[in-house]
C-alpha cells in the first residue's frame, strides 16, 4: 500500500477546482483548490531542483499563512520530511532544531529569519539553502520568485504508511526538546477522523489561530482539507481580529485553545460582529474551565466540544460528541483509538480512580527522532504512556486531573491541580488560575495558586481561600495565593507551570 498526504490537495483540485481552498485573513488573498495545487507542485519542483529528495528534512519557520500550507504539502509531495517550528522561536531554539534535524533547507519569514538566523552560518552546517517569504534578505532565495519560475507538473512521490512526513519538536519541559516523528499513515488516519469530529463539509469555512507548527494542525488543517472545506489563516491571534474574520468570511468552524476563547468572550461586542454563520467551536491543548463553556455557547450561539490529544498521538485521543458531551470532561475515546488508565503498579484503574492515561491506535507516533532510549521509555509494549492523569465516570467519559509529574502529595493526600483550578475559576472575579506544588517542611508539599483576575477586579487572598474552603476538602485548599497580571504561556497558549516560581 502506498500513500501521500499531499494527495488530498490533488483530489480536491480535481473535484472542486474553482472552490475556495485558502483565505489569507491578514491580506485578503484567496486561493482556489486548483491554485493551491499549482503552488504546491511548483514549489515541489523548486525544492527538487535544489536537491531535496525523499527523506530529506525541510524546516518551516513561517506563521499561519498560505505559504506555510504550500510549503508543507510541497515537502510531503516529494516524500521529504517537514520540520515546522514556531515563528516565535529565537536564535538558540532555531539553531537546536536545525542541527538536531539536520535540515537541508529552511523556508522562513523574512523579518524573523533576518533577525534570528542570518549570520548563524557555521552554527548550522547542514543547512544548504534558505528561502524567505517577504522582503528578500542577503543570501536567501525568494519564495514567490522560485514558484513563478518553476514548472507546474510534479508527480506525487509514493510513500508507505510508515514513511515519516513530519517531525514536531515537543516543548521540552525537561531537557532539550524531542522531535516526534509522524508518518503519512498517522496523518491520513487522524486527518480523516478530524473531519468527522469537526462535522465539516465542502461548504464550510474554518478559522484557527493555533499555530500550524503545533499538532493541532492535524485537526485544524487536515480536517478541512480532507473534505474540501475552506481554511482562513491568521498570522497571529488577537481576539478582535478573530471575531472580525469570523464575521467577514462567514466562518462556520473555529478551533483554538481555552485562552483564546476567554479573551474573545471579554472582547465580544454584539453590535460589532455578526457571528450568525458560526456553528461549532472546539477547544484543545489545555483544559477549558467549565464555567466558560456555557458562556461560549450562549454568547456566541455555537455548539462547543472539548478534545484531548498530544503531539505523540497525532492530535485527538478523546473528544466530546457535539450535543452529547459532558462539561468538564474531554469526552469518549476517538474511533479506532484505545485508552486505558493504570495505577503505579500497572493495574487498570476502576471507575472514579485516578490513573495514568495510556493510548494505542493509528495516531500513535513513530518515536522520537534519533532518540531510541527516550522512545523505549515512552512505551509500555504497544501502549504510549502520556504522563497525563485522568479518571473515568460510569459512562466512560474521561476527566483530566493533571500531569503525573505535577501531582501534589500534601500530608499524605494526593492533590490534583486541575481539580483546584476548576474551583478557583468558578469565582466570577477570576479569569485564569494555575496551581503548583511548593515544598513544605511539615506536609512535604502544599498547593499554591497563581491567579489572574478579570480586568478591573480586586480580591484578597483570604477571600479566595474562603471561597475554596466552601467547595473542597481542606487538604486541597491552596495554602498560598499569588495574584499575577499574566500567566506564562507557550506559543500555542498553554500555561507553562514550570515558569511559575515554586516558593
């Protein structure tokens, strides 16, 4: 059996050549499916003329844009391996990814490439060519000039389901980031699943501000691509811009991380935006505070679902079915995916008991790039060990309670940060909260809460502690509270607890 994820572009170009495929929300450019296919084939030729072959790595340092999609699928078409990384990365991070992957070519945004990569030269010895999008910089090749000169025909290279198509670098909470390898089979399987999860068809329009370099790409880009829907790109998230694009382009589907929805709620003005086209909203990447789900549904007039997945599972593991979900839960296992919870001894957890989440299925990645020991440690036989802790209810709905390494042992009790965060976020003055364990001579660890209040609100530590004490067991109540103007976040919007001071 042979396959290539780029075949989806060719299929749509054949079936619906004149339908809209991509709208650039930043400058209004629109590409039909036939134009999308033409850009991909031309850039495939340009890369091949530079000596890029099957298995070579091509780094992508671009924001969400049509050019990102052209590059990604051109790389796949050749049978090469895409190595996307965040446009917010800086010199040290970029150099590490380029050297670790031994990328042959980099396709980058001009301004960022000039500032953070130009002059690296000898620091990235494997890099042969730099191609830039935007103003041309010294020593680089211009993306659109290359495309304009390249031939239009380029046959899709046959790949097996196990051939690697992308390497995504994990955030590296401990040590250096690891490159998670995904195959054509991974992307085809979960891309097909994603279109079913999204309830999307070829008449729909999807907008996502989540970075295409993130694993959410499989849901937010491959899901629409799989059925021929249109995708709206935006370079950088802002709540006003997202709401304006939904209104202008009659967006039907929006995917994002919880923080994005929270900011959009705070910036929404009913008489300023027309959101009547918007039908479905999906959150992933972090847990959505329960009290915001109802507000999203009521204020935006949408149906909302929360999903759970990881880079190593090629996105979705579980999801709430629209109209049948449970608030606070991340839903039921995705079709074709097996999930089990195990305790420290490897025994399966019973209903209501907390256990580590293990996953088996077509989305489980092929391992970490050139890190066989880390790959072995990540698996228990065929099961991938997520490091996340969860519990099931009687109907099989999964609830995430935190990371295994984040569990707090307070006076002999196991305390799960997610449970405390949910309670804190129920307070009407609170926008966001993060709970971590800090050392304590008497109890080993105690919960400390970092809290961001809604704009214009004030609160005392005692007020919040009393609120918590009325809603949870005393050993779970935070012993310390620190109010902060912002919580540190990753480029994808996930709260970075490791950057919170543990004191």
